[in-house]
């Protein structure tokens, strides 16, 4: 997960960069999906939620020299460090 709080003037640059980055990541081994969420109301905050087969696949994708350099737009965005959350099982509620 990544949380981005933007200057509203940078919204279109951010959305283009996120798109370009997502296209790149979709081609990486172990990538499953990603979803961008925007905060309700006037908040310029976005949350990216990505699913990978494993932490190793995620790390491999982000150590790829082409990562973040894949388009000029992605280099314009300050990418906050991601937070990794492994799934946990909760009896009678969800599986890991």
C-alpha cells in the first residue's frame, strides 16, 4: 500500500505517472492486481493497493533498473515508500 497526498495542481501528473507505473508493473512476474482509491470529498489523498504473489516478487520488481524510469512522467512523482502487509487468517472470517 502507498498513500499519496498531493498538491491539487499535480493531480493529472500523478494519475498519468500511476498509470504508466501500473502498466510497467503488470508485466512483472508475480504481479496480481492493483487498485487506486481517491479519498472522498475534497481531500487530495490517494491510496494505491497492489497485490503480489510474494514479497520476493514485489522486491524483484522494485529492484528492476527499469522501475520508475520507465516513463518521464513517473520520474516527476515523489513515490512514498510502500507498506507491505501479509494477509492473516482469522477463524470463521477470512483465510490467509
